[in-house]
């Protein structure tokens, strides 16, 4: 399986949802970074299951155990390896999925790709559970970025058709520090109440719902990234698409820019405090694959959780006949609130990779 990413900061995520443990190895971290474990746990707790009615009932402490690469709380420069134990698994709930795959899940494609030897329990290596080590790695990268004055944060932009107030793409600074410490972070608390009510509604109907996450990075210098295949959009997207259920990524004005005229879409250059900036930020802080110095704005669209309690149509892979499927187990009616720190983590890790490529770390 291709579970390693990065040329300068190599990250490998390993384990399965119902295995003994999951974990991550980070090879290439700078030595001498003082880690604040309390800040790491803030991010782990934001993603952890079972802490809100909008999430799965599965409870996991998600406390990372660092095996190497850190001494007295400081990175040594050696590969950092950490594991997170799986302690609350109900593997029998997944036995029927070996022959009857869940619609819109990886069950069928994984069965074909790995000749039926893939671990189906809880989704195995394809599970959202594997985002826990991603968030741990991102929490470390956040602290590295903070030493350079770079802050990453985001909010739940939408649940279904219910939208939070979008980021002002030119605001400096954005309220990223406050948002990145919250579970189910939004800018408008009244909208959050409507979002929670919508999730409860679909949950009571044995269904699920998706949404969009908006993340920003403030403090990035201009000149990071490269054209074509190491552009900032491409690098960040490759990390975000590693998060299960992501089906779309956009930057700045995103797909809406296709509805504008050039005179409307162009970000005019201005001088502010002896610095080149732009009066608007439709480009999302990226031009030609290279950071412009404006806030980086990215959104990720998440599909509804495939595992729902309603009876669904599927096929029996043994008999090759159509059949009904009833899914057991504990699943999120909406993964978007818990996915927010995952997208933030992916952006943070990607930015460390990009800064290393330019010799900035």
C-alpha cells in the first residue's frame, strides 16, 4: 500500500482500524524542536471519536506513545515514530462485509486490489481511524510552523446546505488560533446550532450528511512552491486527498472563479506597509503554484458517511447476485466536525514539506 508521502519530510502512516495499534513515522524532522504535548493532545481530542452526538459512539483515548525521535520533549533529528492503541473494537460487526461490500465504501475496490486479503474490520487501513496519526503528525508540524510565524486553522464551512460565515480571504490575521483549539469550530455560533440540529435529524432517519471544511494559513512568505508538479495547490491537495471521504479540493474562489470575468477575478497588486499585496484574494494566496504572501485559503468537500443504518442495495461477491445489506457497527452521521483537525493537519504537514524544499526549515 502507498501510505508514504513527502520528499523532504517523509511520513508513513501504518496500522488498521481494529488492529493492535495505528501509528506514524516522520523521517526528516528538524532536530531541536521543543514539543508541547498539551498542544498535541488538543488536536488529538478534537478528532477523537465519541465526544459529541455528531460522531460515532466508539470511544478511544487516542493518546500517542512516542517510540523514537524525541528526547526530553525535544526532537533529536532521528525518525520520529509514534503509536496509538486501538482499545474499543467490535470486529464481529463487519463479518458480512467480506462478501457484501458497502455502497460508496472501499470494501469492493480493496477486495479486488488486494485479492480479498485486505482487513475489512472497521475499514482496516482504509478507515478514518487512520487520521488519528495524521493529526498527531500535523500537531507537530503546527508547532514547527509557529516558530516561523505561520498559523494554520479552519472551521466547518458547511453541513449540507447550511453555511457558516466564510473567511475574509484578505483579513490579516484571521481568527485561526482560537478556531484551531475548538471542536466543531465555526465563526457563527447560531449557524452551529442549525448544523447540529441537521445532523441530529439525519441521524434519527438512519442516514448521514456531508459538508465542506475551510482552512487558512496566515504568515506564509511569498515564494514557496514551484510551477507544474510541485505547485502549492498540487502538494496540499495530495495530502488532503489522503483523508477518507474527501471528494473535492478548491483554493481561493475555487470553482466560482469560472463564473467571473478576468476583470473581476484578477487580484490587483497594491503596496501596503512597503510590502506587495493584493486587494482581493481570489487566487487563495497562490500564483503559478507559488505562494504570494496573502493568506492561503483551501476548502475540502466531504461526502456523507457511507455506513448508514438504512437497508441498502449491494451485491454478494460469492454468489454474484444482488442482495440487501444492513450495516452494523458504530459510525458517524457526519464526519465533518471531526475531519476539521484532519484537514488542518494535512495542510500543516504539506506546508512543512514545501518550506523544506525551499530550504526555509
